[in-house]
C-alpha cells in the first residue's frame, strides 16, 4: 500500500487531472470505483443474503449505484436507497439512469444481521455534521447488526481530520480510491474504517507530481537511507556523542531510559549530565553510560560545546520550573557556537507553559544556524500547555502539528496512537506502526532518547524523528502484552537489524 496521503481537496484535484488527461471521463472513473466496491462486498461477505446500498446525492452515491448494479449482475439480492436526487447532468445522475431497478427512499432502509450494508452516503469530502435524518440512518445500520462496507470513508468521518461529524458509520471494510486520506489514519476515524482497501480506478500516478505531496504514512521508505550506518574505520566519537540531562535524586530513571535508548540507537558515546545530588543514584545504575556533574546551566553548556555533544535531550524527569527554563535557554544559546541536535521533551516543554514565547524566541535565534534547532516531543497535554490556541480537538492533528512546527521553527512530534511528525518546511507524516502497549510510564522517555541518539549521528531532524517514532512502535509490537518502558531499549537492536541488515555497516 502506498504511503502517500491525499487530503479531500487533493483527491478532487487528482480526479480533475485524470479526467483532463484521459482516457477515462468522470463516469469511467465512477464505473471503476463501483466495480471495486462490488468486488470487495463479494470477496468479504459472499454469504450475505441481501445487499442494502445507501446512496447520497453526490458522486459517492453514484459509486454506490454502480456497485449495486454490479452486485445485482453477480446474482446478489440488492436494494438501492436514495434520498435527494443527484445533480442533473452529473455522473451520479447517469449512474441512477443506468440502474436497472427501482431505487427506494432512504427512510425505508431496513437490514438484518444476515445482510450487508454498503455505505455510499458521503465520502471523504464531508465537512459538515450529519443532520438528524442521516444520523438516524447511521443508528439503523448499527442496530441492524449487518456488516458495513464503506465507500471511500465511513459517512460522518472527516477525510481531512478523522473527526466524527456528529455521527458516523462504523465499517467492517472500507474501499477508498487511488490514495488513502488522513481520516483513514487519524483517530477516531481510523477506528471506524475497519480494514482499508485502496482501489486503482484509473487515475494515473503522474497526477501526484502536479498535486505536490507533503503528507505520508510514516514508513521506512521515507527515511531508511538516512539511518546511520557504522563505518569499519570509525571510533566512538565519530559515531556521535549524546548528552542526556538528569533530574534530582528522586527522578533519575527517566533520564537513564533516554540515555540507554540513545546508546541503543547507535550513538558511540552517551553521557548523563547529573546534578551533584543525584550522582550516586545514577552511578549505581550506569555501566556503559558515562556520568558528568552538571549543577549549573553554564557548566552544562560548556561541557556540551567542549566535549562535542552532537545530540542532547532535556526534559525527562528533569523537573518543571525556572531551573529547567534556564538550562534550555542556555543550550539553545550554545547551538549558536556549535550546532547540535536537541530534543525537548516532558518537563522542558511544561516549564514554558506560562511563557511559551520565550522558548520560541530562543528556538528562532538558534535556528539562524540550523534548519531545525530542536525536536519537540509533546503528548496532547503538553501540546495544549505550549500551544493553547492550537489545542482545538476539532482541527486536524496534522494541521495542528504543522502550525506548531512552523511557530517554533522546529520538528514537532505530536504523540498519541496516531502520532504526527511535522517539519517547519511543511512535510508531515502520520504514524500507525505502533502498539497500544506503548501507553505506559517511561515510554516517551525512550522515544526522546532514540531521537537524540539519531541526531547525535548527524541524522537530519525530521528523518530522525520519523525513524525514532516508527522504531519505537516496532519495538512495542515485537514485545506485545506486558510491555514496560525498561523493555524497549533492548528491542532497538533487533528492529535496527531488520532495517539495515545483519551487518549494519557500510
């Protein structure tokens, strides 16, 4: 399945480009779409006694009418239902004229658990909540117990954001066309699509070049070539030096998780920078990770510059407050002397909730020397503290992440079951390669360390964040139930081995 994603507007543009370039016209595309839907119904629900095809007034309904015709020709008992008539002279009107049976009013729809429902009411372009009439149809479909095959996207799900617009169908199987839409990957829409099938309906791939793609599913194809590869002649500092900042004696575990992840990511050396009060606690648990005392921000910045730290992470367990703000600002200032990758996570984000502009100003100043001075890794709560005006859950998660990345001139990782990684240049990915077992304390600390480990090896920030998110999810999928954060670092080598090959060298 292709990793390119199209917004509803981009999909409409692809349709127009395909029609303009031929050889298929709009109705030819509709015939192929309807044929694909019918084939999916027959393949997945061959024993259904009756197909109930619910058709809206637009082209989605036209696809449904075509599917109903092909199902009827295949010998299945079919009832097609239509509400408002399609626009005269359009492709959907032609599909209605070609349907060889009586079309019933939508309000007469009634199905049983032994039937199958084809949802062709509204597609990915829906931008308004379903009214009471269509919401009632959704309820009737749900209460019938019949499996639902959705055309393009379950009706009521926004193709742009995955949001439920008032009410939405819950499909067992979804057939979409040419490319998936963000709503197929973003929750809650992703949970309503069932299995998603992408059908080729005759739109040529060349249309993608004219659209200008900037949104993808996060897959290794996008960043595998940028992964650090060991050189037989390298030594530990050529492989990068990562620095991780620890909190006080009662909160050292998070930093150690991040440090171990940075080491497992391939950084040749990792140093844990600890306040004096936590040195003994950290020393008791460290072996391959080096330890350095750093009580003051100036001392830490000098160490980062003099010891050629190439990737650093601050935030996990560090503590919220003025001290954290001073450390972050001093590290950003140090980037102007010697650029290095910086990950801001957890406490490093929450510490700026009362004055986010001071953080953004520091990032902007540091950005004068590098395209993306930092990678920010907030979950939804931290995102809302730092970007309160962007925290509207009704906005697309992709849109919110992109706006935030632009504002802070940095790569932003908006975490969750549908993590979005956005670059200030507009590129974005949605990650679905993960596991619900990642919802455990310390998991985010491991992710932050993974990003820092890749940055330490000079991986570009956007690719480093995308790779870390995918590998983090892959580790959780390998472990399965019972996962705790301490399990994740040890799984990184096997995930990397599968990406790079057993040798993992040049």
